[in-house]
């Protein structure tokens, strides 16, 4: 394994950072008089493992090859989920291994599904840790999507490569500057969000935790009623704004700071994202008006539509009671997701755009058999290899969705629960549909088998499928 010293050296750094971040929940325990040994012991164990990884791989060559990039991506999320579960096991809520890992994986992948049944009475340190996991997962996926995935040619992400001079062997040094700027932007948005939450009625603790899970489009809340607990139009408006800010490509912020002041109105992915939002909100509102549903204003519709589309998972109403069409439409929104290079999940807007162009061109070829049509994205021609990458990703996404649904059905879940659980896990949304895992429910009553399947689906969806699956193909390792 000498060729992978850089991978384990980097994992060591991540574990040390994760262990040190447990200091914040420990401070919260002191402040709220909830001190126990859970976070102290978890932090010590995590740091020890991190130091061991670090010291045993000090002689790494500071470069990373393509297979190492894939391995690092998968192991980073898996190891953080494992060590991030320790506080749930050692704390006074005393979750089992399965439930603790599920909660941790849901946090780090910014999914937002939970097995904790009484959030209102959960220790503040645990609530803070859940928020921190989602915040770390949010910035982690942004950095990975902008620096690693374009060079790994995953599902069309090569479209967003920052510099053509980058090579896999030099990815770590080249990504440091851009990663630092992304962290700065991400942190600034988090603090601004917390500020507005505070002045609009949240207490200090709630504003901090909810700002972290909002900008990460994660959806973990401190209350069973989610954002609906506050029943505040200003808080919901703030949440909508910062969910949207977290769902657009973060590279756009970097370009804006570099002088491209029109990036937010010129970027085709951002424009399509807003079109989908506006269309979906109006469609759902008109449908509910026709059906005479008890919807007081468009605020509730807009909030829940945006929350589901972006994979945030906050709720203000039990949309399971809105009827069958909203549930089906929300399922579609789960699959679409937000923009590439953001904290949002799902198939991503740019893939939907390219697939729509592909289908449109196939129809035109029937009418004009001798016509020559080209697919373009941001004024660049899309070649067949790139298009094949997009289509294969979407096809695999759908296949895995049905496979997960089938596996969940074998555990005794009804069809609605199985379908929505599969969709919400692979799309990293959070709440599902129906009485069991819907807006008013949680995942605690699912079997351990279902929770492990869903945990696998979460990491597959978060890491764009191929980054995990390619590791199990022997020819991939032989080639490199």
C-alpha cells in the first residue's frame, strides 16, 4: 500500500480535524450543563487514529494519481461517517451502531434523514454535532465537486474543470488556493445566515445550528416540527434565500469576486434552476387552489418546493396531505436537485439540460434525417464521449433507485415508503413520503437492514455513483 501513502496521510488530517471539531460540542455541554464523556472519548479516539494515519505516512510523495483520487473520495466520506457516529454511541442518547452510523452518514452526506424521535428534548451538544456534520459535508462536497470530480470524469463533471493545466498527479497542490476561497465564501454565507436567523427570532443556539444546515442544504433541525416550529414568515424567507444561495454553483461566487459581475444572470445552469423553481411553485400553488387545499399563502408552497428540489428537507407543513399529484411531483424534484458545484444533491441541473437537448435533437432528426445538430453547453460543443457519460450516469441513477426500492420492499415496507425512501436517500433529500418517513415521521422504525441499505444509497448519491462503484472493478486497478 506504499503507493497510497498520500491517501492515508490526507485521511489522517481529516480525522484530526474531525476530532478537534468535537471541542465545540464539549463547550456546548459545559454551557448548557449537559457534560458527559461522550464527546471527550470520541474526540480522543478520532484524533488518535488520525495521528496514527498521519505519522505512518509522513514520507508520502505529495502527489495523487487518478485511482488514488477515487479511493480518497470514497474513504473520506466513509471514515468521517464512522468516526462521526461515535458521539451518538457514547453520549447519553446511547444509539446502537446501526442507528448511530445512519445518523452520521445522513449528516455528512447532507441528507437530513433522522432516527432521533424527540429532537426537542435531545441534548444541545448532539444537536450541534448534527449541524456540524452537515456543514462539514457541505463544504466537503463543494471542494470535491470543483477540484476532484472534474478530473475524475464522473458523470459529465469534467465540464466544470477549473484549469486545463491541472492533472490528477498535481491535484492536491493546485486545489489549495481555490479550496481556501471556497471555505471563506461558505463560512461567510453561514455567518450572515445565522445573523438574520437571530434578528428574526431564533435564539443564538438555534440560529447557529440552522444556519449550518441551511447553507449546507442538509435540513437537520433542532425540532421535530423542523422550520415550521418557529412559524415565522421572516425566518422562512431567510431560509429560502440561503437555501437558494447554497444550491447554485459556488464557483460562481469565485468568478464574481474575480470580476465577472454578470455571472449570476449569465450562467445557464443558474438560470434554468430559477426557471424550475418558479414553474414548480406556481404549478403547485395553482393545483392546491383548484383542489381547495388549506394553503394560506404561496409562502408555504414556495418553501417546501424549494426545500425538496434542493435536497434540503426542511418542512413547514405535512405535504403528504396535499394529494397524490404533489407527492409524485416532489419525487421528480428530488431526482432533479440543484446545480453542480453546490451543496445540493440529485441528478443536477446541467445533466437535465443536456439530456433535454439530446432528446430534442433525436426528435429533430426524425423530421430532418439529413440535418446536422450539435449539443452545446455554455457555447461549447458536447462530444459523444461526454454525452455518453451523462446518459450513463442518469441511467445508472435510475437503475440503482429501482434496485434500492426492491431491496427495501423485501424488508416489509409498503411501496410508497420504499419508493420515497430510495429516492430521498440517493438524492440526499431527507424526509420521504407517507406516514412512516414523511414530514411528520422519521426513520427510526425501519429495520436495521433498511438503514444499512439507505446509508449505502446516501454515500452513492452524494459521491455521484461512479466515484464509489469504480473501486469495485478489478480492471480499473490493473490499468493504473
